[in-house]
């Protein structure tokens, strides 16, 4: 009886955990259906299978139009016929897993870490995407990393009844804090909204804040793959600051939702941008969790300004540049280098001068 138990035990633990390979199915389906830029299932497969030779250099795959030849060293191990349905991500996922199974069968190095293959495959595929799409492993990527605590919201009065509100991130309910500050400063004659170093956060919060200062109009819109209709975000009537002057401070690390807010108010002549060119992160990511507890953040659409300008990779150009120019030469001429000006008080002083008409 003991011999049978030992034999069963060895058998169970010598077979790769194919159920864990569901992550490979998820990668094919999500990228094929949701990713903003077209990526064929074949392209996904070819990119991901690079992990095999990175683990064991004896593995070599030769591709033709309709076949894959699997070599291990100088010997051809197997020939694979590519899927007939070239558009089916499910068929290509199954096909890919059969190639990986072959690699596990012939390579001791790959067999030793067979449980890591789905994560490695997914990370290899995501590395070749747009830079904002990421695959988060269930293992290594969940480790805690030390973070420097920063205050996400602050306000103060500068100069003569000019309210300065600094937002470092669009967290939950930050729009309510902005509204409260405005309500509590009815005597304030102008607002400086400091978005320097603001990487973004919750888009809904940025939209709510933008809506506070616009009567009506487009705040932003997003476009997904070709042929899809744009999704518009619009404002309702009612400016809670009664059309008083607004300056928005931006720098090279103002990105994403902060660029949406800044572009909407500046393009509709409700605010003036002061600082440096912004980061240019104008993409939307959807996050999905896999059965294996890994996760994928995939870029699904691009942000556009009310005037139809794409934000991604371009950023916003301020009307008044505070970096990279000679003293007292503030007005941009299409050039204002991205800089980190998170703690530079000179930008606040320039904003005050602009509001008071002394610039």
C-alpha cells in the first residue's frame, strides 16, 4: 500500500500546474480585446515565448508563416501548426501553452520553475506595450516598499486675499475639501491652484473640481480603438468662484488627471497656466485581477482636451514659463522645458504678480 502512495505522490508533483496557466489565457483575451493599440494574438505569442530562451538558451523557436519549429540545441524536437483562426485569442492561448508544455518536457531548467512561466510570459508581453500598461505578479510585485509621506492637500492665504490650494493627488473627497475652502473664503479675490508634482489619481474627483469653475462645456473626452465613439465628460452650469481669476501651477510632474483639469480650465479661458511643460500622461488604464491573484493594468483609451488636442506624450504648455528662461522672460514661445518645481516658492510669487497685474 505504501508503494502506491509514494507513486501517486511523485506523479502529482511532477506534472506542471496547468491550472495556473489561466493567466496566459487572460493576457491574450485582455490585450486582444481592450488594449488601445492593435496587437494580434500571434504578436502576443511571439513576444511572450521569448521567456523560454531567456531561461534556457538551448531552446530555439523558428517561425514561418504557418508553422513553428521547436529546437532544443541542434535537434528539432517538434513542429507546430499555427491556429487556423488567426483572430481567436483563446485558440492562440491554447497553442502557446502547448509550446510551453513541450519546453517543460525537454528542459530541466524550465521544468524547475514551471510555476513561474505564466508570470514571466505575461511580464514579457507587457514590457513591449505603451509603458503605462503593467502586469503585477501575485508574488514579487506585492512586496511593501518604503514611501515618503506627503500631505495630499493643503491651503493658505498668500498676498492680499489670494487663496492657494495645493493638491498633490486626487484622492477620495478632495473635491469636497476644495469646495469647503472656496466657501470659507468668500472675501478671496483670486485662486492659485497648485498642481505641481500631482501625478493624477481619481479622475472623477478631478472632473468634479473642474466642473466647479465652469458654467457649461466639455471638460475632456476619451477615444478608444478605431471605430468606437468618444466618451465625453461635461460640466454643468454654475461657477462657485464667480468668475474670479484662477492661476494653475504646473510642472514636469503634473500628469494624468491634473492635466485633464488644467487643460479644461485653460482652454475655456477660465484659468491661466503658470510653470513648465507638463508630463504628458494622457491614457486611461483598466485594472483587472486574475484568478491567480495577479493583476493587469491595460491602456484602453486616450484623453483629449476640449479643443481636441491629445495629451499623451505631449503634455500642456503654460502661458507663463517659470523654468528654463532668463530672468523676467516669462512668456512662452512654444518652448518651456519640463522641470520639477514642486517646492519652488518663486512660482507662487510669479502667480501673485500675474494676478495683481505686475508681471
